[in-house]
């Protein structure tokens, strides 16, 4: 069954075993699909790209919460009451 590869660069599991850092740097900061028998088995994601993905997921969750709460009634308070 064919699989979609979601990166521009792919490397074989043999290449990864032989020189992991070369494979990571070949992606120029982007994820790399690691293939076994021409099928993707996992994605090698550099730390900066992973952190950016986590930030995006967090922002998406926060946006969902904001949209969910946007029609809730507000409560007026003064600084003195705080």
C-alpha cells in the first residue's frame, strides 16, 4: 500500500544508522522522512522544528479556547477591587 511522504527529503534507515547527524543536517532544519523498504517509518525532526510545531499546537489550542469563550458575558472589575 503506498504511503504519502510529508517531507521534501527522505533517507533510508541504513543512511540514518551510518551517519545520523548527516541525515539530520541534510534537511536544512526541516523534518526528514526515514524509510524502511521505501516506506516511511518515522520522521526525524530537528529540535527547532519540533519546538515550532509545539508552539503552533499550543497557539491552536489557545485560539480554540478564545473562540469558545468569546460570547461569554464579561465581568466589570476595578483595579481597587483586585
